[in-house]
């Protein structure tokens, strides 16, 4: 029997607008039939620093219990809403050549329409240049950071930046929508980023040191499947309003996109 892996993303537990709570029973039943469960970022909101809220800690513990599978506890990969939830920023499944990462660090900022992001991007680029210069000075391959090093640096800077610039996400679904469409110019920024993200993710995946045939990412809340120069890119959607929640089921070399509501088979 082939090893079975379930990949989820963007539950955003703890956010008032998240629809994940109504799916938890389904996800729990589904997880029991898998050997491995990977939550690909933004599992729990407000897990942005190493001192998360008590609610975030509680939700993380509850989600761990819910998604524990026959192979053990789920793996939590970091996302831009929970960059401190673990020290694991990506996963790689050898048999299908599948790279799993949240996707936001395919660019130098997670959400370009957020006014805080220009400050974050500047700090990240400065840290990237500093790390590269230090590596070059040590004779470390010319100072270039590899995929894993860049991801770890991106998250480290995020944790530091969010500690200084916290954001209140206790908003309703309506406020969540308005925050993405006002001012009207923000609609264009969101649309352009969402449209371009799959190709950015594929481009970032090509720098991974092992062969990548497919990529699973989340972040943009747009479920879909794309192909770029031999790399198939999957997005698993999200549990936030105006998005379709889904998952990837991986069995051996087969990768299948499944709507969340159909997981408990």
C-alpha cells in the first residue's frame, strides 16, 4: 500500500472570519486515514512571534490533536500569519518530486497591498545582502543563500518585524473583504499578485536543490492548478471567506487535488 500524505493550508484558526471550525470534524476523520499530514502555513493566526497569544497556543494544541494521523502528529510549516509556529519552512516528498511551502517568500514581501510591507521588504533585502556579504567574506560559495537559508531568513525577519508592528485581525468577514478592496487601487495590487504568484512559486522552486516536478503552496487563497516549464503548481485554497478550501492527497507518485468537503471518504 502506498504511503498517503494529506496537505492542507490556510485554515486561519483564530481569525473571526475563518470557516475552518465547521470543517474540523471532517478533517479529523480524514486525517485518521493518512500516514502523514502537512499543514502548509497560516494554520493559526496570531502565531507571529515566539510569544503567541494564549488563544493561538490553545488552537495550535487543538489542531495538533485533530490532525494527528496514523503516522503521528501533523507537521506545521510556517506561513506569514504564523511564522513562529515551527522551524520547518518547507517539506519535500521524494517519490512525486513535490515541494511544499507556503509561497509568500517567493517574493520579497508577503502581501504587497499592506502598508507595512514596504518596511518589511526593505528590512528583508538588507538582511539578505548582509547574510550574502558575510557568506562571501567567509568564502561560502560566493555568499549566495540557498532556498532553505532564504526561507529561514525571511521568517526570522518576519518574526522580528511583526513583534514591532502587530496587526489586529479580530475582524468580521465584511471587514476582511473591505480591507482588500479599499482603497480601490488595492484591488489591482491584490489581483496582480494573485495572478502572478503561481509562476513566482514555480520560479522559486527551480532553485531547490532536488528535482521538483510539482509544488504545493497556499497563501493566495485561490485554489487551482497551473503548469510552468514542466513544473505543476497546486494551490490548496483557504478556509477564509470568498475562497474554496481544498487539499492535496499524495499517494506514491500520484498527486490529487480534493475539495475539503470531500475529504472524509
